[in-house]
């Protein structure tokens, strides 16, 4: 249930961003949320999903479940990043190379034109993504308040269920030890219950364990 609410919230955000930053021209992809260690999201350019009713096929934007605990404005920047890949796809703009790992200057231009601040990684190109002025302006207008409220309610619901289960069993909520890894370039973080080797796909560099 929680995941379906998160996806619905991201679909609503996509519609707002599409209207305000892309003039409403992007087709609605399937938005998924699943664990993707080392990345904040990705775009699948082939139409890998089919509507169960109409049979219409659609592209996919995936948002990494591991990165959904970041500030909402950063999640929105990731969503716009993937929307820029969709924009390039439908307009025939070659925005990446090396099997999608290297982001070229054309991608940087599209990102900057659609609300992002894009800087260069020395190995993987123009992939480091931050909210730009246009995206920050939308946030200032309250365009993402619904998303922020949705995610806050989901977080409170998770805490309530955890406390409730602990009370029913007569004990305190069990705390699980997680290891945290962060990208030295963009600061993105992921958590893992065991030691892993992960990398940031946006910056294309290894993540480092936090103390």
C-alpha cells in the first residue's frame, strides 16, 4: 500500500513538472520505485510496459527506493533529470554515450533549460544534478507541497505501525543497524544492512562509507 501511494504522488509530481517545465509535451511514462543501490533513478527508453487495458506501450522512469528519504526538492530534481532523458528520447537528441553512462553537453543544455543545475563529472560527463532556479521557484510557489505532505504522512504511518507492533509484543521498537554510503561529488546517500560496493550513477563515481 505504501509503495502505491508513493508512486501516485510521483505521478502527480510528473504531471505538474511536465506542465510547468516541459509545456505538457511529454507522454506519461510508467513510474516505478524499486531498490537501485548506487543510483537515484534511471530512464528506460524502450517501451517496456504495456497497459493492461489498451495494450498501449510506454517508457519507464524508475526512482530508486533507496533515495526516497532525501529532501523532496532533491527527489524532484532526480525526476526532472529522468524527464530530460525522456525529452531527448522523443526529440531524437543523442544525450548520452557509453551505454548511457556518459552524459554529454546536449544533455546539460536540456537539463538547464528545464529547471536543473548540471555540472560535469570528470569521468562520466554532465551528469551531476542539482535543483536550478526554475525548479526552486516552483518549490517556492508550493508546487511540491502535496508531495511533501504525502511523504510525511507515509513516514508517520510507518513509525506508528512500528511502535504499535512493539507495544503489542510488550517491547520497544527493534532498531536495525544500517551502514550509510555517500557520493563524494553530489552528496547522495544510500543505506545497506551489510557492507556493499556501490556507485553513484548520476556522478559515475564510487560511494564512500560514512563513519
